[in-house]
């Protein structure tokens, strides 16, 4: 069993992460800097953590060379989380480790499959290292080669990130619903992957998105759709602006009808974080709630058919 579990807080949401873990009964050891929350095992996958260090261990490192040898003895690929102190020493250690390419991902390429460990200095003579981490991106900071010309807004980055983490995505022949689609960022992603997309919104989509092959537009409210009439679909995607309880009622209708195989939906908080809504979404079959690096005060709720069938651990 690991010595310690490390949780990397979503930027600006340290209090949400700490509260979520406390409600789950996790025994917290305290913060190291403003992003890394240390706790006792076993590890969880809280929504407000962008990364989890599953098997962190404290190691004595009396010298820079010894620190580098210790890390290389555990595995090859490491990402340094800048410590609150001894930054120069940490950087000197990092310089002696094998180079790891952390260039932005060119979607739809998949993230690197090789394990990426996380480490930091606790003090001058001790480091904390975890060969196993939740995210394939360094400390959960997903970066992409952005398209600043074609998509109508930057919301497409959220869907790129979610699909990159899922190891599953829509493709040719898949039928997708994009609810609250305007101006069309998520529709653009889905259509670019070759899917057939029905974009649902009372507002108008960007003309260059509606002209894409496979895109049809329905000028209607997302909440007016009937799963029995408008399903089945392979992917139900929603970035619609609404209160969490209203989105919850929508997705449960589709789940109960068996009319959508996979869901990717943004749960947007209007004001304070709605803990009851988080618990409700987390309790749905085959669910995962996560704060993407490109989320704001919102979470992404995902439910995949293969998870609901029992393969999601």
C-alpha cells in the first residue's frame, strides 16, 4: 500500500476538493503548496481533482544525483510539480531525468500510453514520488494544438479533453445529439470525427458549422426532446446552460428509456457548488464526474454504456 495519496486540485477549487474528500471520510494530511493535497490511502477519484497520485511514497534524497537515481530506478517518465520551496534544487534534479515530451496533443491523437509519474520536493532532503497517476497529462493540465480559426468558440476544448480521457469517441456511423449546441463548438468536434450530429438549440449556430457534412439543426429546446421519439442515439452531449437539477432530470429520462448509449454533459453551477447535485449525478449508473482542465465552475459528467455494463472500475 502506498505511503500517501496526492490529489492535484483543479485551479481555483482547492476548497471544493478538500470538502469533497472530507465528506468521503478521507483522512487529510494537509496541503503542499496550493495544488497538492496529501491524504491517507486508499486513493479515490474525486471530481475536483485534475490528477491523483495513487502510489506516492516519501523518499530520502541527500543529494541531487541521488534524487535523480532514485526516480530513474522507479520508472522513466516523470513530471515535476513545482514545490513551494527549494525550486532551484527541484529543477536541477529534473534536468538529470530523461526527457519527456510534453508538447500539446494534436486531437484526435490519443494521449501517450506510457506511464507518467508525478513528483515534488517536500523539503531539501525528501521527495514525494508517485509512479502511478490518474491523468495521462502532466498533473492533469491537458494541452492541445488549438484551432483558433475554425471552431466558433473555445468550448470545443472541453469536449476534446473529455474524449481524450475516455479512450472512446464518436465516429462514422454514430448518431449524436448536441444539446444547447449554439454557436456550435461541440457540434464541430463531433462532425469532424465523422459522426451524424443533430444540433439542438433555439439560438442560431455558426454557418460554417451547419454547413459541415453530417450536421442537421433543430431549432428547439433541449428539454423538449422525447427519448422515445428522438432516440436512440450513440452519444448525447450537452453543454447547455441550466441549473444542475434540470440537467439531471433530462439525462435520467434518457437513461431510463435506454435511448442513449453514451453521455458527455457539463454540469454548470449557478453560484455556489451544488453538493447535492454532485451526489445525484455520481449515483447514476456507470458515472464519473470530473473537473477538466478546460472547465470553469462546472464539472463534466460522463456515463458510457460499457461502464454501465459493469466494466468500469
